[in-house]
C-alpha cells in the first residue's frame, strides 16, 4: 500500500484537486473560505461543501460503476477568494 498526500489552493474558478483510482480520499479545508467539491462543472453551493477551517477531514468515496478502477477527478471551487484543501489517499499496490 502506498500513501499519497498534498495541498491544493482552490480559487473561485473550478479546478482539479485530485484524481484518484477507486479509493476513498480524505479531504480537509484548512482555509478561511468554504469550498464546494464535485465534478468538472462544480459551482459554489452545487456540490458537497467543505466548511472553512475544518477541524476533521471527511472521506470522499471514488468508486466507478462496477467497482473498476477509474481515474476519478475531484474538482473544487472556493467562495469569496481562495482556500487550501489538503488530502490523503491510500492505494493498494498489487
């Protein structure tokens, strides 16, 4: 198993945060503005909202239709400026 992590600054334009393959990802908004996550067309308030300054991460499932590994990108957009989103992934090797 390998662990991945990162930090992405999300602005008011929808941008890809991470692309994961059939594994959940832990996400946490450590910035001052709420971030809405979803697909490539995500807009503020039309997706899952990560509140500003989250104290605990949430698990976002990324599973394709039949459970087949897919490259599933998660996009985000911030309201009122920018915010930093951190993430942690686990990938099974083999």
